[in-house]
C-alpha cells in the first residue's frame, strides 16, 4: 500500500526551499514527488464548489488506484501551499480544505511548516505588496476595520487552533511540524 505525505505549507515558511533544494532530490525510486495529475486534482478539490467535491474525490480515488497499479513507489509526496488555505485571509478557510484532504487521503502524513509569527506576518505583507495589493502594514492587518480587498484579521490568526484542527482530523502522530527558522539555520 502506498503511503502519502502532504506538505501543506504554510506560505512564507520555506516551501520553495524544500521544493527546489530538497524534495526534488529525493530518491525517485523510493518517493514519487508531486505526480502531476494528482497534484492538479488536489488543487481542483480545494477550489471545488461544495456540489462538485464528491466528483473530484472520485477522480482522486481513481488516480490513486492508477498510480498504485502502474508505479513501484511505496511513498508519494505532494507539496503545494494551496492545501494550507488562503494566505490572504489568514487561513480562515483551512479547516474546510483539510476536511477535504482527509476525505481524499485518510491516512496521510502531514508536514506543516511554521514561522515566528511576527516575521511571518511581515513576510506575508511583503508578499501582498508583491502581488500589487499596495497598502500600509496597518491597513494590511486591518487595524482600523475598514472594508478592503484583502480582508485579513490578525485577531483571527490562531496557529494553535490550526494545529489542533489538523491533529483532530489526521491524528497527532500523523502531523509533523518543522520550523522555518530551523530550515534557515540548517540548509
């Protein structure tokens, strides 16, 4: 039976470093990294309207059977930040995304990367500016509670709840947490 490993991010926590400097160099005979069709189906699952979720789950099950039948890999690693939720609303949608992932990969191992929150928020702000959402940091964090395109609410940012939700869905034994700062220190 194939074991699935889902690296869900978070955004701005060294995902690109892991993807480009580590994951792609894993032994391809042992670990199938980011199988293209399955990765696309996961993206479809995350973005699906509620009425389409079952259809996408069916397609994922079919693809998993095909992969297990045609490949000798005992492990499949999927790394996509979209699985963590929406960065620009500080992951208020993450629990729904994770429930969908649990339906598709009931026994998956989860790899979650976290970062010191202050540095993480600054990095997220810089990313929003890079995406042409020009505003002050104060506006980005919505201190004045005004209506704006990006609706982050730093008061709803709750990493403990985020982690507990993953533990409840996948089990504490299946959720592995690493820290951006450790990646940076030990490249």
